[in-house]
C-alpha cells in the first residue's frame, strides 16, 4: 500500500516554490483568459498551477496544499463551497480509510511479520532465492499494508541477513556486483522494489490506483471494481516482480551460485520468537480474508442476493467497523482496533485525495479539460501507442522527484481530456498514467521505501540509480503492454473507440 508523504525538498527549494507559485498565480489572475476558455476555467488553471508548484517544491506540506481549493474556488467564483467540499468525501477516500484500518490492525497484532517470515522460511540460503523471497514477502504485504510500514518491518530482518553476509565476504573482494560484496545492496533494493511492485496489484495498494478509481467514477461514471483492478494489475505486478528478480540476480548483480550460511537459522529464530499465533492475530487474519474475499467476489454477491448493492467502499467500512467491535480479550476490554491505533491513519493522504479530486472536478466542470484537450489536438496525427509510451516515460521519471499522488492528481484530468480529444477511451491513457506514477526506482527521494533502505547505510546511491534506471525502462514496456492487452480484456477498452456514454458524460 503506497504512501506519498515523504519530504525531500530543502528550505531554499520551498521558499523558491512559494515565491514562484504565488507570483504565477497572481499574474494569471490579472491576465485575461485565452480565447474559448471561460474566466472560471482560467481561474482553475491558476489554482492548478499554484498547487502543482507547491506540490513539486513542497512549499507547503502536501496535504495542506490539497486544502487550497476550499478557500480559493469559492473566492474566485469557480464553485460554491458545498460543491468544492463534496469531493473530500468521495467514496474512494473511505475505501482507502477502511483499508488503512484493517492494515493498522494487522500491524498492531504483528500478523504482517508472521506472514513475511512464513514466506522467507521456504526460500533456503541461496542469495538469489533469498532476494526472491524478500521481494515476494514484501510485495504480498504491500498489497494491503502501507509501503512505509512494510519496509520498516522488513528492514531489520534484511539487515540480520546482511550481517551474516559479512562472514561470507572474501578478504579483498573488489567486485561490488557479484557474490557477497553485491548482496547487501541487492537485498535492500529487493525490499524497496518489492513494496512498489506489490502496491500496483490492488486498488488500496498505492494512492494513485484509488485516486484513478475515484476520478473515473466522479468524472465519467466509470466504475473500477476491486476485482477488475486485480484482474488487470496483479499480472503486471507478478511479471514485474519476476523481471526484477531476474535482473537483480543475473544482470545488475550476479548472485547465482552464492549462498549465505546461517540465513535460515536467523529467520527461524525470529519466527520462533513470535510464539504461537495470538487471538488477535487469528481474528484479524479471518477478518482480513473475509474483506479480501468480499472485495473480489462482490459482483457475484450482488447478482446472487436480490436487493443487495454492495460497493467496495461499503465492504471496506463494514470491515473497519467490525475491527472496533471484535473482541480479543473482552474482560480487559481489548478489541482488534482502538482509537489510539486508528489515530495513526495517514489522514494526510486522504486529504490529498480530496484536494486532487476537487481540482479534477473543477477542471472538468469549467471546460478547462476540454480546452486543454483542444490545445493538444495537434497530437492527433501520432499513433496512440506513441502517445502512451511518451506519457508513461514522462510520468515515471517525473515521479522520481515528486509525490506519486500529487503527480496523479495533476496529470489525470489532462491525459483523460487528451484521450477524449483523440477519440480514445479515457482509460487508455489514465490507467497507464496512474500505474506509471507509482513506478519510481532510481532515487532515494522517489518513494519512502527507497529512502528507508538507503538510510540503512548499506546501499550506495549509484547502486540504486543503476538498478532503478533499468527497472524504469522495464516498467515503461510492461505498462504499455498492459494498456494494449489487459485493458481490452478486463475493461473492454478498444483503441480508436470512444463509447457514446462516456462522450456524453464528458459533455462532448
């Protein structure tokens, strides 16, 4: 599960962002709108540019910037306060909130660590298999638990194995890309990259996925169900994990044939220290399985039970509320969740969702989206696949420096409008854009997992950059393939075809 609340901008950069953003905002308000664009649309553009600059420079905390539409849109006559505030209560926000509550309950009872150790106990002591085990364990958890929490939990286990590796390193060994010398960097990168790949697989795995679902529902009436998303994105996640593992153990680092003596002993000792499963672990495990099953089989449940209208958000909130009601020790008044733990919810991400969805709503309702699409109509002569590749490339490298949620919020309305102008289904560009925004592998500041493993001191930035640039290229290829295969199979998106219902919803 992704997190975008990571600050990597210095004070000078923030001051510069503040000055540039406010200056451009004032200038745009003083300049009349260009032809064919309404004053309200121009004011939205001014607010959007202000927010984009603030997000990139972190002139304000990311969630604080997401609150700017609340005062600015009513003051500028863009939308009344009720319409401005409505997207902050979009169902996708409560979908993510419910997912966060269950993830926090898993963390509280340490179920996530038990799952990870169970996977790691089965991989043996070969370096390449250990890399694969850490990737798979981290990815499985990151589908449901935040990337940051998953990485923080996996890091001590990884460092224990790295410490054993020092005994296997031959004196004077110089090749940092093979054997014991390469293993620490490779193992730590496998944790960070596994978290990123796993987050792609579910709607609650990383914020851009959920933001896309909320944006499509709000703007075009397109419903993206949990099962639908998994049917499309889980294969991408699995293939990306396999390619990552192969590149990390055969190309970027050469680990085949090398082993870490005692690695399994360390893992088994850590697993043994947990003792038998506690009542809390068992009950949150059952609740989690029921939640996942309800998300996956929701369409079937709605068909089989007349009068039931289950929604992914409804399912998530039922599970979250049950976590506060299910007892672990009734005599002591202990339940699966309490409010002290619930206060650890990353409310900033939920506010970020609301601000992005409000901005997207204003861009669409004021005609700014259609105007932007018309300005980009010159791209109509290019094959759509080239546009998809160029967009994915831009976003993957841009998100190395910016928040993935903020990047998604800024770009989705634009790429969706471009798709409509080109006569394409908006999902053809919007889905690759959301996926690309989560694929940042090169720099420590790109994602919290990258920053966490880099801070361990066992990883050189050159190692991360060398591995990351190759994985960025791999991501471009795989996401493009998804756009022209899984989108057709799962969502019925056909290149060159814009359904009438979507065209009508967009007002075209």
